[in-house]
């Protein structure tokens, strides 16, 4: 055990910058075995989202999320990795309800420069070589610093020993627990994993069959459950994937802290000109430079369409 | 100006007075000890319940991840700073008046650090895995994350705690020897014989002692400053509005010295009364301590204003919103109470007639520390209810009785440690008071001789 192997070990886990650092070429422990790199990413069309909460329910079923019960929910101690947020338009300090609520499905944004990763004292949350922000339950000591530093507040803490409580999975619900992943004990942090039990199966299959992971081979639970197909998921490094095409169409580049189109729009607004084409893609709180892996497509409101 | 200490106190008298404080505890001592134990048991009970049930019983929730535990943790760390200020910084500055009061201030440093350490454990979701945060060689080559300010924190506190224990011990060695020589035979004599490390007061021992004491003092000062700067980094290095403030490290250090000095005044008054130390903990010394506290209070107020101003003129709307919410939102009563206790109350210390008024100073010192505790809470909590992301805005959470119980219990723990300390270690440094008396008497003698023209 020396300082040099400490540093070497450490550098495997740490990016210096999401753009210049090309991941972990010497990741010996878990070689992907694939020819092209994988960068999982998502696009969510808010225009298609109806706020039906099917994604959230699917996430509960897929990821063994405990139902905390009415009382704990009232205390804000629920565990919904995927949550549907409601926003109303506001005019002169009053909510405008005639347009209806706007919905926004929110889950871990799998930031490339994740604010949660750097602050964890024990290194329990790290970046994987396929661009996920992972959480190691066994390593987590529950300091909750990651959540304190998460701008989106999408990390959920096991406030109680949820798997032991009756209302988490009342019989016969316990029979539908997903055997591909664990349940989590009290005192650890958890969050959306981009259904990594599914992505890893796809990757292993592809490696065994000596091919690439095909687009659409992996669906996340939320994506699968969405009745309007608002969510798409795939490999951003594969230019033919739907997600990569959407990101490209919308002019959102994962490695940019400010998108070119936003710079241009700002410039045109500054000059008093109307921007010619409005594109809907944006990433939430991009200005904080976490480089999120989820792109949202703005909802087209009726009033602006008229 | 009245003298800090009478120069005609006999050395034997000093020994006798201080040694008396180590013996024959009065009934009140046992009452206080029992009360402290009870208060501490409340905290222990709450912690056991929280340990079994999970952190949820503290009533924290998703945006409100940190609560009173972290706030009180910073509070106790802050308390620890004045001990170093009095014993190390003023030692280097040859401020004579620190001598009768630095010992208990130094003990306060150690014990408040020990209390703060408890909060690190209490706060963790899985306290049984706390050793993961230590850089120990593991078979799996797993290391803690050296990028995390929380890890720096753990290291800084541990270093500071061990150094201040060493400092406290080294400074007490000559006094342990006095205790050894003066106490009646029994287990305590044996204890002091061990603690005194064979001190005989030879020239060589004194020379080595001075060098060691000075070295450790010099070592301790940067540590003290760094510890609270690193605690501030927990916030300043994060990305949250209201936390991401460049001026936090000096602001925290000033706040730490401030609350520590206020605590010194409180303990000064209690010890002076309980042990009848009027000869040593004199009113002129109280006056000097109060003036020092007032100066630090003004520095703290200034840094507070700077922080508000820089947020206000920053065009950082989110940080501004947090500030507005502190002053007008659900936390407003506490925030204004903090401003009142921290920046208005200290002006009482400006008036000469109050500077030596014991009841007034006692009340003021308690209010100052209340204000400083509120300050820490107001740093931690409001950011969560008004962060970057709008979803967090309507999720206010009031700490549960479990949280309050553990905070309450920590005061019992501190009192307990301090009460035990008072009976084991001389809480006034005998040898330094003797030095002080000696220097004073030499000075007067010189002056008299000067007047008589006899040199």
C-alpha cells in the first residue's frame, strides 16, 4: 500500500473534466469488451408527457422501491426515483390553471461532472465507464453530502429500514420484487440508475455475441411504461441511435456548458432580432455545469402556438 | 487602572486555593453532575432510538438532508477555538492576563471538540460504518475520497483534537507535580505521580518545557484556523446557493472565536463563583476578555454584512432568494434572533459599567452563544428550503424532538466532561499565576526602588 498506488487507484475513479477525459482506458476490473464506447443518455419530450405517473409506477416495480406509507410520505420521506413534478403558469403572482399543469418527470440526471460525486467522503458514488453516475450501497455511510450538493435533489435516502416495514411490499406484492437487484437497508442513499440491471444484461449479451449494443435493445422501465413514448433512451456515442439523433437535432451537445444555439439566441435577443427557429431541447440547470445526460424537450404551449 | 492580580498573594496561598478546588466536592457538585448525566442520557436515549429506527425519526426529508446535527456540530467546533486563542495566540503575544483563565478555556477546546465529534457520528445514516471514512489500508485497495471536504473535515478535527489534548496536557505538567506534592496519599496521588512525568522543576526541565510548550502553541494556531476554514469548506465548496460563498472560511473562523469567547465568559463567571476564585479570575481580567469578545463580535458583524452585501449585489438571483427567504420566510424569527443576539446584544459590552457587571455579562454571554447557535442553523437549514430547483421550495421540515433531544443531550455531555475535568486537573494554572504574581511584584519593586533612587 503506497501513495503511488493510492493515486493510481484514485485516478481511475475520478475525471478531471468530462470533456477532455476520455474515461478509463485502463479499467481492468470491468472491461466493456465492446468496440465503441457507451454513453447512456435520455431525451424526454415534455410535450408528449401527460403526467400519468406510469413511469414512476414502473420504476417502483422495476427497482424494488419501497412504498413508504401515507405518514412517511407526508413527512417527505418517499423513495420515488422517478417523480412527476407539476408546474403552473404564473401571471402577476397568480397561478393560471386554464392551461393545466405542466409536467416534468425528474430523475437522476447522470451528470458527467456530477456535483454529488466529488463530495462523498467515502467515494460511494462514482462515474462508470458507460457514463452513469453509480451509487455503491455497500460503501455508503449515509453522510448525505451527495444529496446536499445535488442541484436537482433526486437522491433518496433510506430514512427507515424500509424493506422490513409491512407497507413497503404488502403480500402478495413481495413476490414481484425484482431479483436482478437488491433492496436497500436503512441509512444508505439511492437514486435512479438508468435501470442498470437492464443495460448490463444488454452489454453482456452484445459482448458474448461479439456485436454492438443495438439501439432500442435496452429500454428503461419508465420508457417502457410511458404510454405516449415521451422518453427515449440509448447510446449517445452511437450516431444512429434515436437519442443521439434527437440530441443532434435539438442542437444539444453533452460536452458543452452553454449550447451554441443558446449563445446565438442570446446574441439575437441582445440585438433585438427575433430568433428564426426555436428548438425545444434543453438541459436543466445547465449553467451550473454538471453536464447532465438527460435532455428535455420543452412543451409547446397553446398560447405560443396560436 | 486596577490590577489584573494582587502581587502580594503568597505562593503557598495559590497552591492552597487551587488545590481546594480539586477536593471535597460540595453537594451542589453532585447535583450538577447528576443533572448533566440526566441531560446526556436524554441524548443517548434519542440516539439509541434513532440508531434502531433509522434517520427518519429525526424528521429530515428529501431536500432537508442536514438538520440540527450539522448546525450543532459547527457550533461545538466553533466553541473550541477560543481555547487556542487564549492559550496559544495570547501566549505568543505575551498577554499576561490570560494566565489565570487559559487552562479551563483549553479544556473547553478539547471537550467541545469531543462533543462535535459525537455529532459526526450521530449525523451518519450508517454510523457503524464510520471507519470507511478513515484512510486505512484495506485489502481491496479502497480509499476514502480525498476530494470531499467532509474527509478533510474528519482529518482536520482529529488532528486538532489530538494536538489540543497534547497541548492541554503539556501545559498542566508542572501543576500535576504541585498536585502530586500537595495531595494526601491515595489513588489520586498515584495518578498525579504518573501524570507529572517525574517533574521536579529543575532548570533543564523548565527549559525543555518552555520550548515544547511554545512549539506546540505555534503548531496549534494554524491548525485552529484551518479546522474552521475546512468546516466552512463543507459549505463553501458545495454548489448550493447560500453556501457557495467565498468569504465563508474567515467568516466561520471569526464566528468560532466569537462563540468561544462568549463561552469563556460564561465559564469564567461560573468557575469564579463556584470555586471562589475571585483572587485569580479578577474583574479586570473579565473586563479584558469582554473587550476582546466585543472586538471579535464587531469583526463577525462586519463579515456578516459583507456576506449579505456580496450576495445582494451579485446578480445571483438564487442566492439572493435564499437571503430574502431567510429574512422573510419561515425561518425569519430565528434569523432575526440571530442578528439581534449576535450583532445588537454585544453592544452592551461597550459600556464600562457593564463590562464588570457579573449578572449582565453572564446573560450577555449566554445570549451571544444562542445567537451563534442560531447562526449555524441559519447557514445549514434555509438553503434546503430554497435551493436551485423549484421542487424543493415547498418542503419545509421542522426538526423532530429526537433531533432536539440529541442537541440538548450534547450540552449534558459537555457539562459532564467539564465537571469531571474540574476535579482532576487544576482549572487555574498555578505555576503561571505564580509567574504573573512574581513579575508584577518585581515590577512594583523596581518602581519603588526607582522612586527612592536606590539603583
